[in-house]
C-alpha cells in the first residue's frame, strides 16, 4: 500500500515538472501582457462519445521586447553646470590661449627684428667685401706706379734726381731740373700717402667686416631661438584648442568678440573719438587700399604676403606699396617712426598696442583698424580701442 502511494506521488511530481518547463508556458510568461479577454461563456459539455474536434493552431506570441536604452542627455542646467559657469570656464581657457599667442607674437617680433638685422648685416658684409676688393685693386695700382718710378730711376743710372741735378754744368738745365725734382718728390710723397691710406682703409674694412660677421651670427642665433619659442607657444595653444569641442571653439570665438566689443564701447564712451577727424594723405589712402585688399588672408608668423601676413608684415608691406619704406617690426615702428597724439590720429596712421609694442594695426577711420590678429585668425577689421593702445605713429610725417 505504501509502495503504491509513493509511486503515485512520484508520477504526480514528474507531470507537474513537465508542465512547468513547457516552452509554450515560458513564452507566455515572457510575452508582453495582452489585454484581458472578455469572459467566455461556459462551453457546453461535449458528448463523451463524440470525437474531439482538432484544436486550431495557437497564434504565435509576440517576441520579447528589449528594454529601451537609458537616455543620458540632460536638459541644460540639469547636470548642475549653468551656462554662466561654462562661460567662466571657457573664459579662463581663452585667457590662457591669449597669453600663449601673446608670447608667440612677442617672440615673432623678436624673430622679425633678428631677421631684419641679419639682412642688413648681410648687405653690409657684401658692401664691405666690395670695398676690400676695391682697396686691394687700388693698392696694387699704386704699387705698380711705385715700381715704374723705381725702374725709371734705374734706367737713369741708379742716381736719384737730386744727384743728377748737382752734376749738371748748364744753369738753365739746373733750374728746369730743380722744378722737375720738386714735382717728382711731391708725386712720390703723394703716392706713398695714397698707398698708406689705401692700406689703412683695407685694414679698417677687414676689421669691420669681421665685426659685422660676428653680429650676423648673433642675429642668426637670436632668430633661431625666437623661432623655437614661437613654435613652442603656438603648439601649446593649439593643443588646448584641439581639446575643445566645435561648439566650445565657436563659443570661445564669440567670447573673444564680445570682449573686444566691450573694450571698444568703453573706448568710444570715453570720448576718445570725438576729436579724431583727420583726412588720410595720398600715401595713406594707398596704404589703406593695400591693407584692405588683404582682409580674409590668414595670419602666419613672419609672413609679409602675398598669401599671408603677421601684424607688422601687413603694415610694412602696405606702406611699402604706398611708396614709403618703414621698419619691419611693430617695436621698431614704434621706436623709429614719428609719433602723433591719439586725438590727431588720421586714416593710414599705425596704432601700436600693448606695453611691449608687440602688436600693430592700421587706422582706417570711423574708430576701426585693419590688422592681422594672431595665429588661427585672419586679416580683419576691428575696433581701434578693442586692445590696449600704446600710441600712434605716422609713417609719412
């Protein structure tokens, strides 16, 4: 009896497990919940003797629906970072980039100055070399003249003219010979003097050429050092910019323009422009015309056109096109060109910026300048008061 009961229980457990692990039941368990069906009317009991009608195949159940991925995007400000905080962060980045480009600009001025001096020193060396050659030719000619005089004396028996004169018995011949002797002695003294002078000049030229060569080498060393500094600063600035998203770079440019606009507005509100009403000179108009034709071209350090410019390359080439040669660098333009008061500024004048005179633009009227700003930017128009003004110079004064 007990054995039969155990067998029955075991069969019951096996059947229950088979039903529970049925694939159909599992599909139904994971399918999307269907809308509850209306309660069906109870079916009439089938006759035990009637054959059961075949069941219609069940409709395939819907596949399991994968869960939607989590949307990580947040509305502005929902992450605790306000637009003002983001602008403050970008402003700090902008100041750092401006500092790097500012140091690159100063180094560019040092590079340009070293290059200009190297060019001048090279030209001076060429001139001195020509003078040395001419001096040597002159000495050789004087030596030939001295040799001719010595040969003439040898042909006369080896006696100097004074001795020959003392041996003559003819008074008239003596008087004529005395004049010739005096003239010959003077010619000899002049010849020796010219030879000494030519030799001294040759020595001086040689010495000066050596000094110029030393200066040239020093300028080349400074030029190479400045070039390395420029490349280092620009590389650091571009590395920072490369780490920004496009939207951040665009916003950075907007912050830069906003800052320039604020500075210009403050300059205008100070009344600085009310007395500035001068007219450009004929040369100034030509310089402005050249500079304005370069708008849109990229800034490249050390460039003087025609495809790209740095700040002083633009102003020096513009005035060169107008017929006036001016120094190559902004610092030399500030140091050497005639200065004028800001209130007397007129179109064509050059506006020098920053305490170290490391930037320059050309005033074009209506409170604006045309300039080549910095690496990564292009020749453009901006407010004359958008940067710290050091002073104004006039190339054609």
